C-alpha cells in the first residue's frame, strides 16, 4: 500500500469509474472491524469473506455496463446477476443499488463528482429501469420489509410479477425509491441527494492512515450516527437504535469496537445498509483521489 498522501488530477483517474467501484466493494469488505458484518476477520454461518470477494468481481459486468452508458436498471440487474455467481447468496445487492448510479454519473463528468450529478441520474430513471430492478430480486434473496399498505402490488418480492403493475402505473425506479425511502436507508440516499454517501466520503478523505482503517472508522461513525435500516427491518427499530448507541459508545476504543463486532455477529445483528453506504462513500473518495 502506498503512503497516505492524497492525489488529485490525472493520477486520480488512472482507474475508470467501474474499476473504482469494484475496488470500493473489495475495500469495504476488507475493512475491519465492522460490527455485525462480514470482514476479513469475521464470517457469518453461511456467508463468508471469500463470497464477498467473488461477488465484487462478479459485479464488475454491471458496473462496466453503467460506465458504458447502459440504463441504470439494466446495469443494476446485470451487476446483481454477476454478483450472485458465488455460493453465499446476496453479498452486495444494496451496495450495487448505490454504486450503479454513482458510476453512471461519474462516467459523464471529467472530474469532481457531485451530489447533483448523481441526483440527475436517479431522477431520470424510467419504468424500464424499475422493471429491471424488480427482476434483480429473482437472482438472490434480499431482506426487505413489507410494502406500503397502499402498494401491495409493488412488493419487490414479487419480482417480475410486479412489472405489469409498474407499467400500468408508469412507476419509475425513482418512484419506487420514493415509496421505500421512509423505511430503507439506500432508497433514502437516492431521494436525498446521496447525503450520507458524500458526507462519509469527505470523512474518508479528511482521515489519515491506511484506507482499510479509514473505511472501518467511517462505518462505525455512520452506524453510530443513524440506526441501520436493515437491522430495523429484521429486528425492529428499538434494536436498531440500541445498536447505534453501542456503536457510539465504542467509538475511539479499539478494544470496545472489537468486542462489539464479535457480539453483533454472535447475535445475528447485521448493519448491512451501513456497509452499503460505506462502499458508496469509498467509491466517491476514490473518484476524488484518495490514495490506495
């Protein structure tokens, strides 16, 4: 690994956006400790570190499609299909939901990716993008909450079975994210200008030390600052709030962070949405020239 001096200008773009996105996936899972998540020191019973490495590589076909100008939904579905070609199941569905529009946006600008750039991309998504998003759920099992009471026909667990409803209603992928934003942190990024993603990227850039340590610290900060919506979906909002409190209490104490990491894995509490945003933040930081 290189020294910690950040670079700007042409050297920051030696890697393409798709390559930066693949690298962000690899860096995210390699950062440790990330309480409750798979990392290079923690596996889950049926989901291991090597599954995430393989999922990162498999995702590349969709990330490259996004860089090449494919529609967001098509690139996302292709990325999930590639990611699923390992034995662990769902490794990076949520990461790809954030990374694909970021790659699309980054590919359209010379440098200096902004929240406005990616907001323009997601707001321009179509009904076809929404249809491909629903098809992606047929590749892997994804933990999701119940749909809004007024939209049972748009339950993502229906997969392609929901596409006629999308088409009849003219529901775009951005519309789908708006329906989910109250309950899902990744959807909230889409509809909120990727606020947490860009804030966390600035934290990574302002930090020092090896990039994997920065990634782990950023994960903990994100978890402490806002309850994880995957934990809330799987275990309830009170549990999610308690996990955030514990993360806040552990900040600055490596031994406490390590104990929390072991405890959350043992209890099956997985702040996966926080990991998704960490991966997206790593991508933005890489695009802005963080040295690796």
